[in-house]
């Protein structure tokens, strides 16, 4: 199973709102992520830095394509734009993937 990790920043003073929105995540977004083969999705927070991690049952390329082509993801990204700063990879339309340097299995 392929893994994917990303980082982003919460805008100053927007931490509570970011958390609230994720506590109320849209069911249609959850369904899309699951359909894309994304599982074990976790987002961590340190100060204003976010670290996201998920596993891709259908592969990273499939998960990225499903998200890039989804109007639901576009709406979610627009909805989150006022609480976070997220660089997007122009090639995939997703958060730039972090390079894995160590894994203990």
C-alpha cells in the first residue's frame, strides 16, 4: 500500500475554526476519499503547522486523480482557504507529497 504525507499551515487565529470544520467534515467528501482508496487518514497539528498522512489502497496516482477531478474537493479547498495556507502541486492538483526518508515496519 502506498503512503502519502503533506504539510500546510493554519492561518494565525484560525486553529479553532480549522478543527471545527474537520469535526463537521462533509459526508460526501468522506465518501469521495474512501472511493479514491484513501484510508487511515490522519492530520496532526503542531503550532500552526499541519501534517497529514494517509494510505492509498488503490495507489497514490489513483487517489490524486480522483481528488483532482472532484468538484467536492474543489469546494472543500475553497471552503478551507480562509483558515489555511496550502501549496498545491500544479501537476497533480494536490498538496505536494513529502519524500519518505525512513520507515520502520
